[in-house]
């Protein structure tokens, strides 16, 4: 009987239970269904011990699909010393004629894909990085809620043919003007007051989240990278913090083109024989980071220059970082105008600038040193 070195285990995870399948590393072995276990730390730990007692001396390699339950299973298994990978459901190859889907078949399919090395593990952030990312995404939700509150007031005023004569909207003067409005019906006055109260509450909520995010970022281990990225035009503290919170360690990309593809900013392609077709961007990967890059790319429509604000953000940074930021301005500002002169749509131009902007961000992160992480305190690691 050949010696078994690795035991591949596929897990189809759910809220209350996990469907398990396993397979030995020999060529002729096929996945075997183990059954269901509860989705608890005790049950998963017990299952791992059962496999080690049944196959002494083997290394357990786990895999499961990314889902809403987070990374706690990954961190539990890696803390126990086992290999674990998380794979995106969209990256799992499935036969087009397969019309039967069960938990048992999914677990066996994951096991087979892991054994054949047909999976691409996703990046698992550190617990601290995930906490900052949650805070950044909560701020993004608060911004969307504030935008909806503004739209409701604008539509309400439009229906009642009320126009604001000032220039600055949603500032202190405009908000005082809203409170001084006298509407013809008492019910409309109540509606307006409720809209104003919601607007003020969401302004305060956004300010609280902004202050908390700034406070947490200054204590974050990625703060040197966040500070270095602010040397670029259109990238302030909150934008830089959101980008790094979403992307994590940029050193895992050995080339900027891989970062562009991860962000979904590369064009789709359909090539057959001698015919090559390029389409719209793929829009795969992280949508939050892509949105932040597109917003930052709009600032390159102006002439390249170092403003007082950018000069202040660049103080104390290495000369190589400031040089990269200036080269980015020179190239991207010229490219923005050149693409517009060629008749490209403004959205296409901004997307092209965002794609190249990600390469400069990768270069700045590469030239920025980070503090080392204590291995004893590290609960999660990046799968290969």
C-alpha cells in the first residue's frame, strides 16, 4: 500500500453544517464523501483530529468556497497547523451540461479541484486589516445613504417648484435655507422637517466614521503605504486608506498588470485564429477599489502641477516616492488630454487613466517598507 502524504479535504460550508469529502494523494484515488458536520469550532477541530488519527503522519489540505460566513474557518484550521485555501465560486470550473447540484457533489468537486491544483486561492487579510476594511466599507455605505437623503430633498423641492438661488449646495448656508422654507400645507412641512432631520443625522454619521477611520489608520501597520500614496494627485487619506484596506499587501502582485487584472480594469478579449477582438473592461475583482481609482482618475483632467495641498502631503516622504507621483502626473495628464482629442468618451478615458494609476500605486507600495509582523500574533496567512 503506497504511503499517503497529503489528504485533500473539500468543505461545502453552510451556516449550520458543512458537507465534507476527502481524497488521498495517490493517482488512482477518487473523492470519498464523509458526511455532514456542524459548522462549529469544536466539530471542525474534532474532524481534523479524526483524519489525523485515521491517516497518521499526513498533511491535511482543506478548501472551501468564499461566502458570507467570513474567514474564521480558515483562521481556525491554519492556527491548528493545517493547510487551508479559500476559492471564489466564480473561479471553479464546472461542466456546462451539469444540471445536478447537491452539497455532496459540491464537496467532492472541491476536493477533486484541490487535488488537481485547479483552484486559485483568494487573498485572506489579517484580522486587523479586515477590521479596517469593514470600517472603510461602512463609511462607503454612509456616503451612499447621505446621497440618497440629498436626492429625496432635491426631488421634493422639484415637485413643489422650489429653487435655491445660491451657488454652494449642501453647505451651512444651503442647509439653513432649507430650515427656513415655508410650505403651503402642514403635512408637507412635516415631510420636509423629517427629510432635514435625516440629512443632518447622516452628515453626523459620516463625520463620525471619517474621524474614526482617520484615527484607526494612523495606528494601522499599513499606514506608511497609506501616507506614501497621498503623494499622488487625487489620492487623499480616506481614498488611500480605502484602497489599501481593499487590496491588502500589494507585494503579492509580482507585476502591475496582475493588479490591473485583479481590479477588473483590463479589456475583455475574444481572439480566434487571426481575428482579435477587445471589448469593455472585465469588471472582475474588487469593485470597491476600482470605484476609488476611477474617482481619483478624474483629477488628472487638469494640467500637471504640485499644489500646496499635495506639497504638504509629500513632506517627509522619500524622494523616490515623490518622483513616482510627479512622473504619474506628467504621463496621466498628457494621456487624459490625448485620449480626449482622439474622440474617446470621457468615461473610457477615465477608466484608462485609472488602469495606469493602479500601476503607479503598485510602484509606490513597492518602494515603501512595512514593519514586520510577529509570527506568534499572526492568525492568518496568504495562501500560495
